[in-house]
C-alpha cells in the first residue's frame, strides 16, 4: 500500500534526524583538523540522505497537513546542509570537498549524496510563471527580439483537399506494396521454370542454414565470455545482468515502456489529488475559524478579561499601585500576565526603577576614560578568546535551523507518530487538528482586542485611583525624521512593476532563460580526490562536484524563502572555466529549476544603454526594484573580467566595459537576506581582471573544468536495475541519434581528451544532419564520422587549464 510506504519513509527520515539532532546537542571541541573535517563531512552526508528521503515523501504524500509538517522539517534540513557546507569551506579553505573514503566507510554510492532539486519550487508557482512567460514572450515579439510564425487560417475546402491528398497518397503506397509483391511472385515463378522442376540444391540450402546458425552461436559465446569477464572483475553483479541488458537495449532503441507511461500518469494524478486536498484544506481553515469565532469567541473574550482584571487587582493589593500595561511590541497580556505571578511583576518593576536611578548623567571626561578602558578590555578579551579557541580546538558554529528541525521533530512525535489513521483511507484533512490550530489563532486575535480595551481601562483606573498621568501626556509626541528620496527613486515612484518589467525587456536587459535542467549537466564523481589531497596534490574538480555547488549556492537558497533568510548569505557567484564547459548553461539551469527572472548586465549588452552616471544609477535601480519585487531573480554578467579590466583594449574602449566596476559593490550592499536575488558572473579569462576588486565582488568562485574520461564515457548505476552513460551517449541520444554496437564510445571518449562539452555538442550536431538521420536504420553511426568534425576544433590544453587554478 503506497501510503504506508511513504509514511514509513517519513518515519525513517525522522528517526535518522532525531539521531543527528542528539549528536548536535553533544558536540565537543575537536583539536585534530582531519578528525574535525571527517565529523563535518559525515554529518553532511547523513543530512543529505535525510533530505532525499524527506523530499521523496513530500512529493508522494497527499495528506495536506502531513505535507505542511514535512515541509517545515525539509526546509530546516536544507538550511542545515548549507551551514555544514559553509563550515567545511571555512575549515578547508576550498569550495570542493571529496568524500570517497567516508562513502566507503558508510557503504554508500556517489548518487546517495547527490543534492535533489525539490519539485515544489516550480510546482507551487506554476501559474504565475506561465503568465509571466507569456507576458515576456509578447513583449519580446512586439520589441522585435523574437519572431513569431504567423498562424495561417485554412478554409473548409482547403482542409478537404489536404485530407484527400493524404488519403490518395496512402492508397498509392498500399497499391505500390501490393504490386511489388505480385512482381516478386512472378519473378520467382520465372526463375523456377528456368531452373526446372528439381528446384534449388538441398546441399546449398543446408550450407546456408549452417553458416547463419554457426555465426549466431559464435556471437552468443563471445558475448557470454565478455559477461563472465565483467562479473569476474566485479564491475557487474550476476543478479542484475539480465536487467542491465534489458534496460540498455531499451535505451538504445528509444522505446518508452508501458510502465514508464503508467508512472507519468500516476504522477499527474497524484499532483491533481494533492492540489484538490490542499484547496479543501484551505477552505476548511477559513470555515473552521469563522465557526469558532461565532461559537466560542464571546466565552474566550470574557475569560481573558476576567483573568487580566484579577491579575491587576492582585498586583494593586501587593505593590500598592496598578502596574504598567505591556505594549503590543512586548507581546501584550500574553507575555506578562499569562505566565507571571504578581510577585514576579513587582520584582520586574523594582528592577526597572533601580536601573533608571543608576543611569545618571556623567561628565564628558569620565565617559572618555571609560571608553578607553573599555577598548583596552575588549582587545584583551579578543586575544584571550583566540588563545582559548586554539587550545580548545575546532567547534561547530551555532545553527539557525536547529530550532526549526527540533520543533518539526517534536511536532511529528506529538501528533503524527503512531497516529491511528484507519478512518482516513483517502488521506484528506484531519478536522480535529484544524480545530486545535484555529482555536489558538482565534484566541490570539481576541487577545489583541481585549488588550486594547483593558489598556484603556487601566489608564482610567490609574487616573481615578492612583492619580497618575500616562507617559504620552508627560512626554508629548516625538518628531519623526523624514528621509528625502533620490531623484532616481522619485522618477519611479508612480510607475508600476509591469511597466518597469516591460521597459527592461524592451531594452534587452531582461531576457528569456532557456529551459535547461541541472540534470542535463551530466558528469561523473571523482574517486581519487581524497587520495590526491593526502599526497599534497590538489585534484581537478569533477563535473559532479560543480553540479553539487550550483545546487547548494544557487538553486536551494533561491527556491526557498525560509532557507535564504537564515542560511549563510551568498550574494554573488563567479563561474570560471575555458570556453565551452557549460557556464551559461548552468546560469540558465538555475533559472529553470527555481523559476527565476534572468537579467543580462554583460558589458556588451549594456553598451549604449542608459548613458552617463545618472543613467547607470537609474538602470541598476530599475533592475534592483524589479528583481526584488518579482523574486527569485538572477543577475548575469557575461565575460565578467571585462568589468574589472587591468587595462581596457583599444577595440573595446567604445563600449566602456568598466561601467559597473564602482557601482556593483553598492548594488550588492542593497541586497538583504530576505531578497532572493543572486549575481552570477561567467568568465573564461579571469586572469585579465584586477583580482583584488574582482574577488571582493564575487563571494564564491567556482572553477569549472573540462570533462575527464569518466565523464565522457564512464558508466555508473543509478539504481540496481538501470545503467546510465555519460556525455557522448547523452548528447548523441539528445540530438536524435541511436547508439549501437558499431559505435565505439570508448574510442570517442579517449580521442576527445581535451575537448569540452561544447566541442562534443557541436561535433554531434554537425554529423546528425537531417539526411544522416534518415540513413540511421540502414547505416548505423560510427566513431570515424565524429572525429572529422571534432578535429577541426581547438582543444583545451593542460597548460590553459592549469592557469585557472
């Protein structure tokens, strides 16, 4: 039963999370650097596994209240993963980390630490994104940036003629096939008459059958020897061999099995059920709240008023006067009277009076002396703290997400663990839980109203009984400071976001992102990272490591508001690598996976737009306002080194590539934790830039290498029954090609050493023309065809790649 399956998956994830949280509470300082990193990496891997299980459970479970509970924990786990990654970066001083030895100890595969992209990033905002996409397409077509093919209307007579032509062609093909069969039969009869009544020689027929049979048997024997060799080497298990053969052949001939189609249908139906249950849940929330207000609202109001009056009377009897009523900012009656006794209230008041008496005005000289003494003490404290840290060793930084996870875990144990749901087969909303939730909400709203009434009542009692004036009457009104906006802000005050959005799109600063998923950036995990680092050799990162960093720094924070606000803030990121390694593709992948807007502020794109310093400020203010309002957003700067040129080349002086150099740091300062806006730069020549300001702007610098042999050809198991090939096979199949045994992928992978993904993609597109695609069935692809087009391109040599390090 699938519901119990995913409930069990959720329960297992919560159990693993409880173990991790218990370990977080008992963290002790670690002196050894290697041990500290191993502890961090182990926690990171275990949190990733919990994240994967929770993400699967959230996608599959249809119960709306369970999904809310999972969502809270899921976002907390996401944020904790980002915090652990930040701790590893500060500990190792490197963005790339290698866990092959830890994976071996935990008996895990590399795909077990692959960061999944939650589907709800797009699913929950699908309608908004579709409307925005239509609006952008219309603007781009009207501005002339895109051409729309005109839809020709067809008359009724033209439609009938087209159908007649197609039908007559079909009948002609059938007649031609029938006539061909008649012709072949007549030909066979004529040959039989010429040869005589004896017919063909039986010996020749037997020799032909033997030849075909012996060839078939020899092929099978050779195939079996190869399989036994793979099993002996441990590269393929005996149990999974038949499944691997089946799936490999299925992938090669591009057939979609009925089970895959059924799985897609089930996913679609599940999404509809989730949406229907969510709508019913939202309606039930409103209805239950209104019902509780009508039935229990008056009783709650009276009981609260009686409780507050009784508390004030007791305080008056003890301290001789009525205490001050707490303000709304302090929490009103909730913060004070519901949790404290009159004696505690009296102690608070006396403490406040003593503190006020101690704050007497001092002389200026005494203040200066105290400041100097304070500075000296602070320096001594800092030095002491540094020495203590060195002696104690490394300790894990405090987390902002531990309270969130602990709250979610306690909610699961209190509400959902071992809950009897035999009555709720359809997994619809639970009305009792809704009542509990809304009763607290109604009580809070009524308490606010009661506080306003009781605050006025206390003021009147003070005037009548204690004869005291309120603080407002004594102090009077405060004068508020007025901030005058800048000219650029004033010009945009009366403009709508839609008009600003349209202006940026018409100017070419807001562009349409290509539909590319992060999973399309294929590449394999590096298994030698730890061994190389132990030998004091810095390994070149793999494409799998790059994919992980893009998910951690770009997609997860932009996709979730709760994660972005509390996680370590990454405002800017630089993708550096040779031409053709997929830097722009990764930028588009971030936008696709999060539904983000894409702004292009490359030096070549902003040349001649918004001239002058005031125009530049206006442009960035436009981008900032639209990006913030329609977040998430990605601001892309292509050829980022041009903005920080040491010396501008003569050919580029006209476009003024250094326009953004001074204003970019100011733009980044405006971005806050609640703004899901990310600046992404791409560069293929970072060494041409002035590195000091360049590195100050871009907080994270990610090196993107060319693909290694494992990524070009290697295979890994995603599941026990499915084999996935990398790069060459992926690109050939993506462009409509069919991979057969005649195509030597190992040879292609070996000979394409030094070439990037862009080179391979261009080579495949050159070979797979329309004419070649039609010949595919009779003439399978061969490696020689790709080598001709690949040899015309210049590879990336090791010397060039080493310069990026």
